[in-house]
C-alpha cells in the first residue's frame, strides 16, 4: 500500500465525463476506476447530480466519497461533511419566477427529485418524479420539501435570463453542457466542496486531479493540482486544463488515468 501522502485524489464529474448522454458508462472506464483504487488512490465523484442518481455501477467499482448537487453536498466514506439547502423564502421567490415565466424544472435534493411544471410540461419524465404545477400546490402537498439545486432544460434558459440580476447576490446560474441549466446557492460550488474534502483528509492540493467537461467544472479544475478536460468539453473548460483527454465516447477518463500513470 502506498503512503497516504503519495495517494492521488481524483475528482470526477459524471455527465459528459464518466457518463454519456444515454446514461452509459464504458466498461473500460469502470475497469480504470477499479485499477485506480487498487493502486491505492482515491476516487471521488464530483457532480451536479443528486446522490440518488449516482449510477450503481460506480458504487460497485468503489468510490471513496462523493460531492453532489454541484457542491451542495460532500461526504468522505460514510462521513457527511455538509449539505446545503435553499432557504424557504428564497426557494419560493425563485419558484414564483418560474411559475410566472412558465419554466418547468426539477427541484433536487440527495434523496429525491420533485418536478415543478407550471407550463404543464414534465421537465424530465424519464425520472418518474412526482409533479406539482404551482407554488400553492407545492405548499399544500409538500410543505416541508427542501431542495439544494434547481435544474431546467437549456431551452428554458432564455426565459430565466431577465430575472437573473435580481438573484445575483444569492444564486449562481450555469450551463452544464449536456442540455441542462443549473441554479445553485451562491458560494455553493465544487471548488468549495473539494477544499472541505481535502481539509477533512488533512492534505493540500498536491496530488489532486480533476476531470470534467462543463462550466460547472471550472471551479473544480481551478482548485486541483492537475486539471483535465474531456475531449467533448466546452472551450472555456479546455482553456483551464493542463491536459485534454479523449471524449466521453472514447473512454477519456481511462486514457487520462493512463496518461498520468495512475493506472
């Protein structure tokens, strides 16, 4: 077993990085993650998804922790470091805007997703989530529901743009590069979550790697020692990277781990 200080910590985005648009994870990539951990290094998912939507195959291979909800939650092993949630007043103010503008969206927390569909269009029917169509219905049926992130499909993004200045001090709006637009609490970022994980592990950024493809991965790539962009990454992400690997459909994560001799 290698010494703890020599262990690499690899932070991995999911969509567009480990997972393609169909939800598929390459067996070669899964094998690479298994080799990474067998070599004594740590694998941490760092994703915008909630915990309940981290694919089972990754847990089966083995993960050493997870950052989910675009930095809204962080855990190492079974130890939860923190979990953020929208304050009730802010959540209702944002949902009232979505209702006024006719924006369907997903309200995400780690346990479940709840769909908000004021225009009558289910935002992601494949998830099989429960649906409410108004703020009043939400309050009546789910009075205690709290969420950590709001997600809408990219075509709705122009509708939310006029309202963004009024939330500028409270919320962050980001393009995920896979057809979705995310709204998170200001200051809740993958970067901050990574720093909390490293503080918990008692180490600095030496020997840390980040692999991602979208705008919400930039904080991650700016924080780690070695930043890796997928071949399918957005141009601003590639510009931040020390290395650009193959795209998600070309087993980019596996080849990145090979490139840096982690496997």
